[in-house]
C-alpha cells in the first residue's frame, strides 16, 4: 500500500482556484455507492517537512468535509475507504519578457522618376526588451482513495498551483481548491 501511496498526491496551497490545474481518474468498474465509511491513511512524514500543522489540519478537514458531503461517514480506523494525502512543493522560476518597439513613421521628400514626389514611410527606430525573473513555489496535492479490503487504488485527484504565502488567503483558498479537486468524484455532493 505504501507503493500506491507514492503514486498519488494532493495539490496544496493554491494562489487561486482559477489557477489550479486539476486531474482526476478513477476505476470506472467500481460502484462508489457501495462504500459507507472512510478513514485516513497515516500522515506521511515527508508531508510534515513541508506542511505546517495549521495547513495539515485545513487539508484533512477539507477532505473530510468533501467525503461527508458525499454521504460517507468518518471512522478513525477501519473505514471501507482509505484516503491518502501526499504533498509536493517545488521551487520554480518563470521569465516574462516585454519588447517595446519605438519606430518612426513620417513624411519626407523623395525622388520619383520625372519629378519630385512627397511620400510617407517607416523611418529609423529602436527596440527595448525587458526581462523579469519571477521565483515562486508550486504545490501539488495528491489525494488517493483506496478500497481498504482489496488495497486497490480506486480514485485519484491531483491539484497543482502556485503556493500562496499569505496565510489568511490560504485558509480560504485551500478548502476551495480541495473542493475543486473533488468536483469530478463519482458520487456528487448531497
């Protein structure tokens, strides 16, 4: 089961729900309505290295709420379903470039066959490109749900987005992001 745990993880700390990339997949042969209870797989020690206690609590409570809204009952141990959570945080860099072109367009005199003619055309110009380097953290939250009897992975939801350093915003955005991850769960919210 530990091998399956590392196959999946849940997205974490999104800058905003609109920027969260979500992927879902599940076993289409499984009837999710036959399950009645769920439990959490023990929290991975790797997660504790990158997730503070408050965010851990927010993540687990948000997942619990999503499962309960779908009719499942939480059991501390021995649920029909086992929910596993894995978090990945990566430092990323992006570059943004903007080019200004300052050209000259104006009139001038020119020679045209039998006589002089007046015309318009492009003149000399120059360009300036500005490049900005942006460092940020990208979080990936993987939520795996296993059938506890068979130990088979039956659903996986992955969310990925920019980590918000503002704790107040993160407190409201994390539950929204987790709700977004569960949006395509085979059992709709009640």
